[in-house]
C-alpha cells in the first residue's frame, strides 16, 4: 500500500522494545517520527539509532516521539540496543517495533523488492497529533538519513500550522517565511501586522516574532 501526505497513518498494534503499543493511542497528542531500518546489527542503522537517541531532548522539545522499526524480533532489537548504547555513547529509550513477519513494513510500503524482499528500506513518516501523515521520505539502504533535516521539517510543519505560512528552501527557524499565494494582500496585512515584503506578487516574505 502506498501512503500519501494527508492520509491517516494506518493504525497497528505491535510488540516493541518498550512493550506492546497501538500506534494511535501510543502517540496521543504527540507528533511521531516513524522510521524504518533494514536490519538490526548493521552499521548505518546503528549510527541512526544512536543519533535518534542523542537527539531525544530535541524531539521532546518539539513534542515528537521517535518510533523505530526493523523486520527483526524484540529479542534481537534488545540485544542490538546494547550495542547501540555501547558504540554510540547513548542510552536509547524510544521504542523499536518488531516486525519479523513484515506486516507493518508492508502496510507502510517499506519493502522495496529491488532493494530486498525481506528488509525494509529507510522510510520516514512524520505523523501529526491528528494521525495524519505530514511528510514521507525514502532513503536507500546505503544512505544514512540527515537528522538535521528531520528536525527542520518538523519545525517547518509546526511553524506552518501555527502561523499559516510556508518556508523557503533551506529555511531554518528564525529566518523569513513565505506568505502562501492563497492569502490575499488584504488578508496578509491583517494576519501579518509586522508587514511583509513583496518581491513578486506571488513571492511575499515576512518575519515571525
Ligand atoms: C546498514 O544499516 O549498515 C546497511 C544495511 C543494509 C545495507 C547496507 C547497509
């Protein structure tokens, strides 16, 4: 099944390293960073798991719960987490879904047969508190993900939700944002009393406080 931005993230119940979870009740009022890995005890995955654990505070500040997945068992995950902690200098606390029968990986289209029939590619789903998929990314097995980008996307989505804006290329929090073309100049004057710059009628920027 192919999932799109705006779809409801399919609910599932699964065994994880933190016990049984059911996605929609586990996520509660939080955002979810749901990300898949080809396999336990693999080098790229080990660094990604370590990085996610290192960024725990940054995810928490943004009300985001990380949730990993690979197509191995809870027992294997738990053994591997010890290696992650040891080699990456972290204490990994977020849950990792066990999916040895590939049920969830298939549900989320994480199995790309030209890469592997049994191991998930590196998928990312950013899911909002209403259980809507807000971002999907798919990386090949050989490429570790950019976690600055994952946090940046969350910042952009949350700022967009709050302020009704869009963000330009390579935007970072604090930089100018874009007023969407669907907002008229009149509405923009009301919504952004701090003013805005019109570079072209379709390209208007403003500063957020
Ligand atoms: C890794 O996580 O290190 C990895 C997994 C599958 C293929 C290549 C690298």
